[in-house]
């Protein structure tokens, strides 16, 4: 359970909390496990390496928060705003991120296994070496990275073009980029040609017939699923 003194100080003021954290956090482990901090403004909060297991941060503002190395196992972050937050090396196993906004968030080496990512927004997020094994990707996710640095580790999720079901991809696979589907979609300018580290090697079928993603892009019939593999 959460340390009452820690919880009281955090609810008082973010500035007071961060000042205390900078002085004492290395000597005293922060414990906010199972706390309810839903719908709160926690912008710029420092919770690095803290125990946040089971915490509720539903609809909270965590923009630019430092959550590096924090343990957020089974936390509720549904509809939370995490733009620009540092979640590098954080444990996010079985976390509810449904509808969360993670634009420009860094999640390098983060563990997202078993998490709910339905309707989450990862535009420009850095997920290099993040583990999304068995994550729930039942609905499309916005994942237009600012650079082709996204890497999937462990069991990489793949969506079947025919059934829409998720299955585990190969562990060596490079990223899936997901974008909107339309009758005549246009990829963003930065994605009109293949990144230098890989070329697409994916064949699938849609209602319009099979699509082959060659070394360079032509405008595809369906711009929802791209599976990158190393050259």
C-alpha cells in the first residue's frame, strides 16, 4: 500500500514533491502503490524508479513526467495524457493504457507485455527495444514515429489482414507502423520511401486483392499494416 506521507506530499504540490524527491528519493524508496491519483494534474512530476504498482492515474495529466524505471505493473492509465513523458525502462506489464495519449513519449526498453493499448496514441513515441509481447492491439493504433527507430522485442504482435486477429510475430521483426485506412490513402511525407535500415517484405490480402510491399513505396490500397523485417 502507498506510503501516506508520500501520498500527502504529492497531493499538496508538485513543486514541493519534486524538491523533496531530489533530496531524499535516493535514500528512501517512494511507494505509491494502489494509490488513487485519477484526474490530477501531475505535469513534470518526478517519480523515477518509484513503486507505482496498481496505481490509478486515470485521465491524469502526466505530460513530461519522469517515470524512468518506475514499476507500474497493473496500473490504470486509461485516457491519461503522457505527452513527452520519460518511461524508459519502466515496467508497464498488464497496464491499462486504453485511450491514453503518449505522443513524443520515450519508452526505450519499457516492458509493456500484456498491456491494454486499445485506442492509445503513440505518434512520435520512441519505443526502441520496448517489449509488447501479448499486448492488446485489437483496434488500430496511431504509431507514426518521427524516425524509423521503433523496435519490437519478445513476441511482436501482428494483425491478420483477413480476420483482424492478433498473432505473435517473429522475435527478430522490426516495427509495425499503423496508420489510417482509406480507399486511397496517402502515407506521410517521411514514410513515402523505405527507411535505410530495412526494406518491407510483407505480403497480405485485402478485399482488393493481394498487396506486395516492395523496396520502395507505391500508394497502397490499405495503409493500415506494414511489417518491417531486417534486410
